[in-house]
C-alpha cells in the first residue's frame, strides 16, 4: 500500500479508538471531569502521565533539535528528564495529600486568599496557552504532511479533534485515552529507531547503536563530527552555547516541569498518596524509554539526511524532499546554478533548508523504511500532540470554571459549572489554534517558553507552600507576579518586539529567552522571602495544615470545594 493509504488507515484506527474511549468514559460529574473520579490505578495513571508529559515537543521536536544542534540540544533532554524526577520526588505526593483539584486550588487554600488564587489562575492560563500552542503547531505539521494540506488547515483539523474528545470526556476520558495514546506513540517511536539502528550499525538497540560503528568500522559519532566539520558546522559532540545559558535553560526546564499544572493534576486522579508515588515511578520508566532513544534517532536522522542530499544532483534528490517541499517545511534553492545541492553552515551559500520539526517524522522516509512504518510514525506523532493538548485544555477550562467562576459564584450548580468548563475549553481551542498557525518559534522552543513561565511563577510558591510555614499570602502574590511579569517581558521583547537583538551579545548575563525562566524563578524566591519577612505570618490553622501534609500518612481525598 502507498504511504498515504497506510497513514489514513493507522491514524484513522487510532482516532476511532480515542473517540470511542472518550464516549465510553464520558464525565458525568465535576469530580470525573476534573480528576477522573480519583479512582485511576497507579499503572494506568503512570502511562497517562507519560503520554501527557511526552508532547509534540518530545516526540516531534526534541530529536530534531538534537539533530541540528548536537550537544547544545541536550539541554532539553537533561532538563525535561531531571524535572520529572524533581516533580515525582519533591512535589507530587504532598500535593496529592493536600487533596485539591488544581494548582490554583492549592495556592488559594494554602495562601488563604482569593487574590492568590486568581493570580495563580492567570499564571496557569499563560503557561497552558503557551504550551498548547506548541502542540497545535505539531498537530498542524503532521496533518499538513500526510493529508497534503497547508499547515493552517492541519491546525484547524487538529483543533476539531482535540475539542471533541477533551470536552466530552474531561479528565476521565482524557486519562484512558492517554493510556491508549502512550501505547501508540511509544510503539511508533521505537519501531523506526530499531529499524534504522539495524541498518546503520547492525545493533537492534538504538541506545547502543548510537555508540556503535558503521559498516566500514568508523564510530557513528566520529563520522558525524567529521562530516559536519567539512560542511562548516560545529562538531556534533561539541557545543556553541555558553555554559551559563546551558545551565539556565536546563534549570528552567527542570523546575518548570515541577510547576506544570497539567502534569501536577495527574497526581490527583489516584485514590491514595502511596499511589501518587507509585504512578510517578511508573511514569518515569515509561518516559525513559522514549527519552533514551531520542539522541539515537537524532544522530541517525542527521547522518542519513546529509548522506542522501549533500552534493547530490537536484534531479537525483530522493522522493522525500519533494514530498516535504509541498508542506513548505523544506526548500531547495540552487543559488550557484550548478544543479547540485550544497548543504553548508554558511547561510548565503546553503541551498537546502530543513525545518528541524520534521526530522522524526521524515526519518522513516529518509531511511527508506516500509510505508507502514511511515504511517505508524504519523499516528504516534498525533497521539503525542493530542494527548498533551487535551490535558492542557482541561487545565484551561478548569481554571476558568472552577478557579474563577466558582470563586465569585460559589452557589453555581454542578451542571452549570460543567457547561462553563466546556465552553472555556472551546474558547481555548480556538486561541491555541491561532498560535499554532502563528507560533513564536519551533515546537520545542515554544514549549520551552511555557516551562520558563512555570519555573518563574509556580515553582517557588508551590515548594515554599509545602516546606515553609512562614511563607504567607503577600509573599506568594508578589513573588508570582514579579516572576511571571519579568519572564514574560524578557521573552516578548526578544521574540516579538526586537527579534534582531536576540543574540548572546544583547542577552542579560548571556541568558537566552529559553533560559530566562531560571532568573525569573530566582526573582520570585527573593520577592517571596523579602515580602513574607516584613508582613504577618500565616494563621495558625494554615501552619498546622502545612505540617500535616508533610506527614507521610493518610490518603488526603480530593475535595469538591
């Protein structure tokens, strides 16, 4: 069968499965809509968390970044992996024991303030909209390639599908849909990696293939270093980023992970605190399968790309080039008129431009794998993007219906609250679709901004809320606002207002917009400490509550208010 036929078949079957699960598990109460009724098993929650966590940035973009940036791209790998460990060990069990549905719920009750809750809602909305824009971009890339439509139409199609099953099922539907999506995405990621590793190195384990040798006995990484150096690029195993920026991006991704509302809420869906710890452990194992494979896919992908294109006659270019050219994500321009493709570091002489977000999706075609593998990767990419988009949309709808509307109208009926949540999700889909069509960067870069915002706003007030009895509402409000505003202004300035100055010579202390969330977090911590020192301590009952949630006993059932 042709690639398009396989793609329609595999993507269609996976979508039928997701939508069927959404209808079967349709939420009938606010508790089912927000936290799946609090009855999800640790194993299922671990798989759902892994799918929620491994977004389009992980599946589509991370290996693409590493392919083109080499060592510099490893910040995403280290930051996201380390961040999940931090979340699982330091925050998840305590937040689960606290027993609220959302991060703004925690902030509002811990800091005994409606104002603090509203500020937390604003932070959650900024983070979630930034993050979901990256997912919609990923959805658009997949649809534009495999349905052969412009990327704008790809985003619109994805919007409709996400809206249907996220709004129908709420957290209950999303949880069980994400279990299925994890199975699809991990299978789709590993199959081509195993195929290509066997082709290049003879080793069926991609992680070992990365350190293996090619058929002529040359180590793969040594060969890559040599080829890229000849073309004028930095060696694959070396980097150009400054040490400060590397550290700050890694830190922002790590602590940003621990403040992501759509991941934190997953730990409220299990029955007990013990289950929250267990599901975090399961999720880490499931996540590690993909994350340890990404560097191998990155190296295989860039090696095969160079081998199949550089110095080749334009008339003899492989079919995958012309296929991806239709999406606008690859362009070939014979600048010197010699009818050959020059792939060079010098932008004035380079004749082949490849969007890094296509590397994982195009790898099976580049490596000439069977057509069914290409269709499988398309289904996996859709699963990755849609699973995270659905979780983020739920955070947005919950923030609006529960943390805003119910704060001001506590007497609102459950039925009306559910209706408002679904309307909020609809509005969020439309706005996310706009940013998917007009993104401020490539997928993983957009997602990195969301992590920076989470690091600068939520992480300090959550960690201090759990481990400091002296931290009060004034400190929390001032800290969240200062961290969020500083980080937003920095990102907006360099990405939108003055993009021509977005280089190391103009950055503060050599920190890029992707890493500035770390500085925003430090500002947040300083403001929190400073303001809380000169304002009254929290009430005694709040201090006793903080001591209670740190005792590793009890289930801490999720409450409805």
